C-alpha cells in the first residue's frame, strides 16, 4: 500500500472524487475531521458510501478511521460501518497490542452478528498519537492477525505535549516527532507489518511532500497517508520501486541463487552479503504487492 487518502466521511462529493484519485487505499474518516455533533450523520454517510464502493470491480482498499477506544464512540462507529464490510479500520490513539486486541474483540462480535467471516475486517493502528502510545510501540507483535500496518501522527501528540510546533522553520519534524516516527518504523518491523508515514498537511507544497516521501522510503516506510488528491500521484511515484532498483535487486538475488553456499558475492566490483540479499528480496516482494 503506497498511498492512503483521507476523506471526511460526511462529504459525499469528496468520497466520490477519492474513488478515482488513484490512491491505493481510502481512509473514510469518522474521527478528527468530523465535529462531535456530526458523528451520527457521518456514520450513516460512511456506511452508505461503503455499501456501494465495496461492490466496485476495480476499487481502492477501503479503510474507516473510527474514533479511539478512549472516546466511548468506537462501538457506535463499528455498529454503523462493519455491516457495510470495509476492508479495514484505522484505530487512532492506539496504545500498543492491548488496544489492538480490544478492537479485535469488538470487530469479532460485529462480524458474527453481521454474518461476515471472522477476521474479515483488518486493523491499521495509529501508534504514536499519545505519549503513552510511544512507550508501547514495541508491543504490537502477535496481538492480532488483523493487524496489517502501523502508522503515526504528530498532531495529537503535539497537542498532548503542549508543544507550540511540531516542525521547524524548514518544515522538518522536531525531536519528539522524529522519535515517534522512528518508534512507528521499528514497532511495525518488530510486529512484521509495514510502516506507513504520516500526512503532509501543506497540500499545495509538492516539493515538501516529495522530500518527505524520499526520506520515508529511504528509512523503510512502505507508503504514506495523504489528505488531498493532488498528493496521491507524488506518493505513488515515490513509493513505486524504480526499474533500476528492481534490476539491481534481481541481480543480487540471482547472484546468490547461482552461489547458494556463498555468504558474499561481488557484482560489478561491489560486495554484497546476506543483509543485502534480504533487502533485495524485500524490495522485490514489496514491488509485487504495491496494491493491497
Ligand atoms: N478527498 C477527496 N477529494 C478531495 C479531498 C480529499 N481528501 N480534498 C480535496 N478534495 C477535492 C475537493 O472537494 C475539490 O473538488 P472539486 O474540484 O470537485 O471542487 C478538489 O479536490 C480540490 O480541492 P481544493 O479546493 O484544493 O481543497 P479544499 O479547500 O476543497 O479542501 C481540505 C482542503 C484540507 C479541507 C481537504 O483536502 C480535506 O478535506 N482533506 C482531508 C481532511 C481529513 O480527512 N483530515 C483528517 C486526517 S488528517
Ligand atoms: Mg488525530
């Protein structure tokens, strides 16, 4: 999954537009982009949209961001959307594997009531939105087979910290958020799921987004969330391995296949050992699974 586009659940027009945005996944949002007194209407709108959208032949992966477990609103969100069979929910303000187990149980009950196969609805956890969440970023492994990815957020964390800003004057994340980003990446890797980078809110700044995508891909993120359709093509481009990168990865795999007992090989005057092989295999498998 390269690009995941947020769409406020109460906007039929944006939901419609998002379907043809080219995003690998849509995140229909019931949380931060919906005011408290609009939640009920947004749930109805999300369910109506999903019912039609899931039946589409060539459609994006459909995720619903529910309200967090701490809000007391998660049950009503799930009651409304699970019968419409989304592919996944996004769990905001998650605090480790315990939150995922909790959400898993809530989903299982609704799947049983709605006649859906148990485990149909997957979970993407937003792992760094609370200070407590940072301290349990390493506890996602084995929590639930529903967990398919971790991602992170800086806005709620900066609000909780009482910070004045989360980026410096050049637009780069400040230390607490770089820590959150890194914990998301290593937490996801430890849990054997992909890590997805957070949103870039300045949606008219394509160069800034491009830079952030390059840094995220370099560090090991598999994709990035978007808030505006204009961001989707940039994210898709930068998280699609280049033909050159694929060719190099294939050459490494081939060289080891021809020398199965070798710990190290030379290609074009450069040394490659086992970690290079692991990285090459990972790139090839990611390339084969760009779309969920
Ligand atoms: N999904 C689908 N369509 C979107 C969109 C989105 N996330 N954001 C904008 N669009 C549409 C607009 O409706 C508009 O459509 P139109 O040309 O048919 O009128 C077009 O894209 C251009 O939009 P633009 O005028 O550039 O932006 P805007 O001022 O209408 O919207 C935001 C700006 C930030 C309000 C909007 O991008 C948005 O709602 N983003 C998602 C917010 C969200 O979900 N946040 C929670 C997670 S952080
Ligand atoms: Mg938030």
